[in-house]
């Protein structure tokens, strides 16, 4: 027994000496806080690439006080699960759609409504506006969680195995949407049948005919290989969509003011890099899909927009008319 204790003491002394020689104290090593960043996107996508970059930057800029493990492709749960995990402290940072965040605080969902923005520039102006700052603060007050950055996700388009040229062509179409109410506004406005299915299960649902169609931006359609099981991509551009990078309240409350600024700066920079990548992808991908044998169908979006606009302040709206009018006035 005495021999074992002596051996253990020698081992501990050796470990401490080695750490000190390496310039690391045992206390400093123990103080490193390992965080979990969760998202539902593929490792091939810009969201993941820049989340990894941000993890490296957080570690550098906090002098190793924080390290971030990035968990991709729904490995820590579906989007609803990781949103819930923020408040529980089971995850520390996430990307999430405005529509999912809107379940906890209605006004933030306005950025995920169909045809809410005229174009990319309108969306960008909204993300930099005082209105968005107010809405983000309202979300923080309601949930304790903190929006850090907006990341462009792309214009959402419709894929299907039938040709779509007008809203009437979507009548009765069984279309997969994410499981958040705001995603149902567009299909319902054009008479389609919105069917919520988890993101990780969409390819199989399309392949097996559980649904006839789905909607997502071009980079996502490529990354998730939906074009393999769909004949048409119709450029409805119905949502100018974005993801919010959100820090959980339990994490935020233990950060110093200095570290809070580091997290804000890093994830804002990552958001700008993501946005640049997605804008470029959208420019390049129409030709790429046509090379794969998919029919890319450009349509007049005006009739689709006109079908949706009456819904903007209808029963599904989770914002008031004043907020809506302020969004529409941005950049005018």
C-alpha cells in the first residue's frame, strides 16, 4: 500500500514538473472551459468550415481559456433539440433558423417569413439595423440566450419531380418543410401540403416518395444531394433565409465582459465569411445543377409573392404590424 502511494506521488510530481517545463501550470490546464457548438449542417458546408475557424480563433483570443468542439450534421440532436439544449446548458453555441428561434420569441421569426425581404440587400440592411438589435435584445430578455451574429443561408427554392411554373402548379403538392410554423406559410399560401420532416431524414423521404418536393437554398440542395432524387429546381426564391449564431445563457453568464466581446467579434467575422461563401455559391450553382442533368426552372416570382403577402400579418404572424412596417421601410 505504502509503495503504491509513493509511486503515485512521484507520478504526480513528474506530471507537474513536465507541465511547468512546457509553460503550463496544472491550475491553468484545469481552467480551460470546453464548449459544445452544435448544428445540423454537413461538414462540407461553409457553416461548418467557419465554425471550425471560429473555434480556433476563440481559443487563440481567449489565451486558451475556452476551447470549442464543433458537432455537425445533427450529431447532438435535431434543430428543435439543440435550441432546447442552449437553455439546459447541454450545448453552448448553435446555428439556428430565425423560424426556430421564433418559437421562443415571436418577433425574431419575421426574418424567416416568405417574401419578407425584397432581395439580399434588404436582408443585409435588416441585419445591420437598430430594429434587429432591438429584436435580438428582446429574444435575449425572453430566453436568456444571446444572438451573436447573422449568417446568410441563401434564397430558398423549390425542388420537385413535377414542373412548377405558377402557384397553381403547387396545388396539393406534398412538400417537406422544417418543423417550425413559419416555414408552412409559403406552401399554405399556394395550396400545397406542408409536411414537417427532420433535416437529416429528407433525402430518404424524397427517395421513397413520402413527400413530392422540398425547399432549400441551392448550396444546401447540393450539399444534401437532393438533386439526386428530384428532377426540377424551381427558382421561387421565396425566403431570403439566414441562420443566427446563438450563445446559451449558461455560457454567457459566466463569460467576462472582455470574453463576451471576443465571442461577438469572432462569430460576427465568421458570419461575414459564411455570407460571402454562400453568395458566391448561389452565383455558381445554377450551371452546376444543369451539368448534373437537373432542370433549373426560372419563373416569374410575382404571382408567388402576391399569394403570400396577405399572410404576412395574418394568424401565423408572430410579430405586430409596427414591426412589419419597420422591416418593409428599411432601405426604401
